[in-house]
C-alpha cells in the first residue's frame, strides 16, 4: 500500500508527485512523513498564506517581520560561529 501526493501549482505547471510507501499498514507514520516533506518544501506555509485574503498592511507587517528575523538569525549565526571558532588568538595576552 502507498500514498501518492499530487500537487498542482500555478507557479509550477508541471506535475509534481511524491510517493510514500506505507509499511505494515502504518498509515499514521506515512502521513507524518508526508507532512514533514510538505513542511520542508514550504508548501504548507504557502497554503496557509493563500488560504485567506491578507490585507496589505498585514502583508507589510509579515514581510518586515520576516526580514528582521532573517537579519537577526544571520547575525546570531555569525556570532555563534565566531565563538565556536578554534585557534583564535588571545585578545588579552598574558591576562591568564
């Protein structure tokens, strides 16, 4: 037994299909796997955004929030990589 997920999108007119095999009649695990695939590919987010009409001010707020979040995450990743770096020179030599 297997589940086939068929998606048709306006941006991608070609047919997209994913097949997830159901092992030992365990449909719950197969559904979880399908949901994980959809989440990673951003299809669920796109569905949630287009489910209802989004007013222009809500769109601006969402886009600005996403930009700020991306900048913050990039800065934090840079700081974390700096702290985790090995073979750094001692900033205050002789202080230890």
